[in-house]
């Protein structure tokens, strides 16, 4: 009995020490989630279109994106702060999506719904199958 309890305690400690990583699930039995899968500060490292090979990454150089509670996102560049919003949801075919809304350019170029490929402590990888756009962030 002591060995089972010791094994369970070690398993709990090991699991708790792992870094957080959220991958888009293949099935989800709800439409909307208000979870905070995205947390922390990130820089945009890739914004390209796979169909046309257009690269818009340079327009976002210097921005640090801070994902906060309640769907608030802040973009800071050269001590200038721009507020926006984001929402985590699930599409009708159960794909995890991340939607952005900013009112000012160039930040408004990333507005819309993005399919989540990966969310982890180190990076966020998003895509738009309809347009061929790819959006990637790296932890700051």
C-alpha cells in the first residue's frame, strides 16, 4: 500500500512540474470556452501567406503582445500602448480558434478568427486555411 501511495505522489509531482502546452483537440463537446489557454507576453515572429509567399512580419517588429484576463490584449511598441481584445472559442467543427480585434493598423491586419495549431508557454502557432495566412508568436 505504501508503494502505491509513493508512486501516486511521485506521479502527481512529476505531472505538476511539466510545462503547460495546449494543442487543438480533435473533438470538444462545447462551442465556446472562456478558459485562459493564452497567457503571458509574446512577440510576433511570423505573419506570412503560404499561397502568395507574402511576408508581413516586419510590420510587427518591436511589438510585445500581452494576453490578459477577460479577453484583453495589449500591444506595446516604443512605449506606445494599444488595447485590443481576443477570444478563445471552438468552431462548429470543434476546432480551437483564437480571434483578435484591434482598431488600429498595422495591428488590425491580424483581426479575425485563427485556427490554433499550438499554444504553449514558448509559442503560439495559428493558421487560416481559407486565406493561407500563418501567424506565429514566441514568448518574450
